[in-house]
C-alpha cells in the first residue's frame, strides 16, 4: 500500500472538510430563505403576542403557519438523504482510488 503524498493529505484532510462546511452553511441559508421561514417566524411571533386569541385559536393558527413549510422541509430531507448517500459512495470510491495510487 502506497503512502499518501503530502498534497493528497492536505486535500483530503484540509480542503475537502473546509469546502464542505462552507457549502453546507451557504446551502442552509439559501434553503432557509427559500422556505420562507423568516415569514413563518414573524407570523408565529405575531400570533403569540396577540392577546385576543384563545389558546385553542393560537394552536390552530400556529398549525396553519407551520403547515406550508412542512412540505418543503420533508422534500429537502428526502433530497439531502439522497445526496448524502451519493456523496458517501463517491467519497468511498475516491478514498479507494487514492489508496491504490
């Protein structure tokens, strides 16, 4: 088994984790804004602040406020599961290819 070069170690243990963290944080911001969670948060705060609603009314309104974003997050969860599995397969193949070199 061949020893990894310094360049390969830097890429595998330095560049790839840093890029993954940066891309993950950017994707989180983009998906959060696409889901409109800021609007949902504002609606939830307004519902909770309004004293004229009863507890039952508040519960119904909170359910309605969150209902629209639930579909988006379930779709996102399914997509991320697929991307994670595909990424793990690619990482495994890349590690095997580097090990053989």
